[in-house]
C-alpha cells in the first residue's frame, strides 16, 4: 500500500507535464523522473490548480542530436534511446538502439559506453568487444546484472557489473520455440 501512495504523486506529476512525443519514464529515488526520447519537442509544464506543484524539466544527458558521443551531460549524444534501468548506485543504463550499444550514465551525468562495439552484429565479449543488433530493452536485477533484449539477434543477453556480455537465451534463428537457454528461440 505504501508504494501506491509513493507512485501516485509521480503519476499525477507525469500527467501534469505535456510532451510533444510520448516516451517511457522511470522514477529515481522517488524525487526525480527520467524520460527517454530523441524527438521531444516543446516541453510545457502546466498545473490545473491541484496541490502538486509542477516540477522543473531539465536535460540530464544528451544534446538532442543523433550520435554516439560519450561525455558529460549535454556533451553526449545518443541515436534513439529506448529502455532504461537504474542500479542501486544510481547509475542509469540506456539502450542506444541504432548505435547498438548499452550506455551508462553516472549520477553526475557522465555518459560512457558500457557494452557494445557499435557494429551491428552478434558477439559475446567484454565491454566494447561485444556486439548487439538493435537492442531494444533492458532490466537490472538485484545483483546489478543487466538483461538486454537483442532484438535482431533474436537473443536475450546478460551483462555483468564488470561488462561481461553473454547469451542466456535464444539463437540466431527467428522462431517461437520453448526451451532452456539457447535451445529456445524468439
């Protein structure tokens, strides 16, 4: 029941802000809301007179142009960000779809490439020695492992906190076969 009370103000706050494009969002320490989107146009906070004040909307990372630049805050660029997870240390992991990478944003706003060579192919490995093909989503578990949907490789990939990328499910062959690990298909 407590979570309901904590999430309700965030839902109301999100409802008070009009975006030019709908984007996924996630709460962070129950005080901030992060929203992904490359084509967000005009951001117009509004308040219909309720008890919840309108929050300031700022850019935490990225500069609005397509690219794959690492850097601090708006010095960084992404090429269609989709999918986001936050670890217990406050690092934000973002799927950079058309750069075929997983990017890490520190609590200070420093953007680095955590995994993915930037080449559209399949390869397990460590950090930028691994490759993805249109990754589209990810989650973080309690051990700080990331699980990535590698959509055009038809696989689920695991990334450890030390950036070791391995395949845990799926094969190169598109399908819908139930099974364990790499004997399954998507």
